[in-house]
């Protein structure tokens, strides 16, 4: 289902113990980006400096893993980085798509896991990338997350996860769905041993990811106006043949209904996570 690739000698220094804090997201001079919420035209460089939060309407756009790592963590040393799917169903075009995304995004799949530090506190950090096949969960994503919780249990460290996913990966079929039980089992074992799991839901967190590990945190935070749910609102409305409440499946709606604990602005995320670690006596 997945394989650890042998690292070539010339790549060991850059990929083994890969530190995503060193990776920069380049923005060409004069590049502009349109906010998907308010349609404002924004300077690309200033938008990156503002961590992809719209300067006009405060909309939280989707972030690359490296941007998220630099926003939250002081150190971010990746483990199990060079792991790729073996394309278990021989799905047409799947392998070439994975290779293309790796070349363009600099990661081997939709999640990166690392031994990290946040204001000097040691944690296991997990970040999903919505740009890698919509952050969908296949065998590699499930295996990396499972190994992360096993590592955290062994090292007695808290886990901080940033979820962003369209759900299970159709190119891996049933194997993808199996990852829901696999990751949930690893988290259950970790939590039963007293581990602290903080889950941060970002836009979007849907499908099999929202129905498994993303919503199993001891503390569940979310970014403002993030889409969080299982099936899409349109599918639900067509199924039940009723109009849905305003703001349905937004983080604000879920906070009101008690499904999440707090909505945290991206600029306040590091401070909030550090406070939670302090309150739980993490050193």
C-alpha cells in the first residue's frame, strides 16, 4: 500500500530530518491574488506576510504545509517523509499525478509529521495540505498519522494536528476507508495512556477525515469560517429535501452546537496552543 523509499546519498542532507521551516514559498514580484470570499485583489507578497489572511475581509485562505509550520512551530523536523503510495488499485494516471504534485509542492503526500517545538515545548506536529489531492486520505496519510501517535505515545509527547481534507482518497478505494479505523485505533490507545491530542480544523475538513481522527481531539479548535462536515451541504440538502440553516457546516455553526471548543484566528493560533500546553503542564 505504501513504501519507504531509499534515499540517495546526495539527498540525505536535504530530506532526512527535513526541516520545513527552511522551505520558502516564493512569490513573484507583481503577483496578485484574488480573495475567494470578497473578491478583493491582493498583493501576493503582502498576503504571504499576513499568513494568507485576506487584508480586506479577514478570510482565512488555504496554506501550504511550510507556511503553516513557520506560523506555529519554532522547530519542525519531519520523520517518515519519503513514503509514497504503491498505487494499490493501479488507478489510471494516479502515480503520475502523485509525482507531479511532489515536484510542485515539495512533499510526498497530503500530510507531513514532525518532531516539533512550540515556544520551547516538545510536541509531535501533524499538518495536512489541501493542495495535495485536496488533502485526501490514502494509505500513506493513514500510516503517517498512525506512526505519529505511536511515536508520541512512546516519547510521551502531546500531538498537535492541523486537519485539511476533502476526505477519503477515491484512487485507493477501500484501502483509503480502512485508514479511518486504523488512525482512530492508534489515537484511542494514545489517549487511554493519558496523551494530549489537540486538533485544529481548517478549511476544509470533510469526509472520512472529519469522521475519524480530525474530530477525536481532547481539545478541538477551528479557524474562522472553515468548512467542516462529512458530506457537502448541497448533497445533504438534496438528500433530506430541506433548506439548511444559515452558516451550516461552518466553524461558527459547529461552535454554537458544541462540536468544537473554540474558534481561533490564525494570528492567535501559536499563542493559544502555547497556553493550552502550559495549562496541561507540558514542558
